[in-house]
C-alpha cells in the first residue's frame, strides 16, 4: 500500500533553472506529461545551497538534480529519464529497435559523460580565471565528435524521426555552448536539430528562461 500511495504522489524535482541536468529531467517529464513539483536549489547563493548538510542527505554528490519519485530518490538525470521510461506511459524516450536504442544511449552518454561534466559549475569554479576558455575547449572538442555521429543517425531528430533521450541531452548542451560563445554554426547538424527541438512544447516549457527560480531579469 505504501508503494501505491508513493506512486500517486507527484515527483519532486530538486534542481536549478540553468542546470542542464535539471533541464533534461524537466524535458522528460514534459514529454511524458508527468506533473511534478519543483524545489529550487540555488547553486550560487550562500556559496551554493547544494553544499548544505540538508541537501547532502538527499544527494550525497551535492549536485542537481535530485528527484523524489515513487518512494525513492534518484540523483542522476539519465537514471531518472530511464526510470520514467520504464514506469510511465507516454511517448517513448528510447526506441524499440535495439540498434537505434544503442545509438540514443551513445549520444546521450557522449554529452552527459564526455562534455557536460568537464564544463559544469563545480569544475569551472576550480579552474578559475581560465574557465571560459576551458569550457569552450571541451564543448568544441565534444561537438567535433558529436557532429559526424549525428550526420549518420539523425533525421528529423537525433536518431530518426522520434524525439528520444539523445534530444533531451542535446538541447541543454547547445544552450551551454551558446553561453560560452562557442560558434555553433560550425556544426550545422547540431544547430538544425537544436532549432527544430526548441519549437517543441516540452522543450519550451522546460526552458531555463521560464522556471520558478529563473531570475526576473532573464525571464521571458
């Protein structure tokens, strides 16, 4: 009975408006039509609210997101996405075809493991004065690998004609690239896919510019 009641409770996303990992989860929830509550975790204020003992008890890595869902807490965005794929109805986020599913996971991991972690806030704070050049280098390097892969896998979206976990990972990473002044025109397939996806409602409503914790000066 406890599990049944937990499943009826809306998930709670502890995240930050501009966190690409939090954004991935917001997109996935929107695509699946899942209602959820948000608890903002300001990564800058007071030295970083993710570093408090209270938040560490929720996510020992002291990162966002942390998602409370069905009586458990999950703290990695791809784990959250795959969990809701396996437990919730709605559009598939992983293709049925094993080859396409592997391609989606490959692209997702390239972004989530090969690009984003080396240009996230914690790393950039450690780098210091050279943080912009550092972020630019690793995003550029990652996109140079990603572009030819997408040239092989993409149609309307990253893998074929259905939105998948790969698209969920791509859009926040392009947002980061633009923040750090990486010339996305160098990567026409990445640019085209991003422009297409930003027209989809799930990507619009989850955008950092319109979240509960978005600063007033950048709200749209």
